[in-house]
C-alpha cells in the first residue's frame, strides 16, 4: 500500500471596483477612505476584513 502526503494551497483573488469611487483601495485605505457612506465601498471593505487583509498606513504625499 502506498501513502502520499502533499500540501494543497488554494488562492482566490477578487477584483472589484466601485463605479462611483474607482480609486478607492480597501487594502490601503481601510474604512477611513470611504467617501459619502458608499454601500459598495463598505462591502469591499468588509470583504477585505473577512479575508484577513491588514490595513497598511498611508505614506507619501498625494
């Protein structure tokens, strides 16, 4: 009898943009970057939180 052991890693990416705020990046800006209480941006932010992304502080000048 043969026995195999292996590791399987499944990666899933979601690419989504808000039509009203296409430059909003929930990974970088977090909930503080949501403008006007946009429900789509809040949904994107919630998705990132559930997936375990860590918010990166904004650096540099815009």
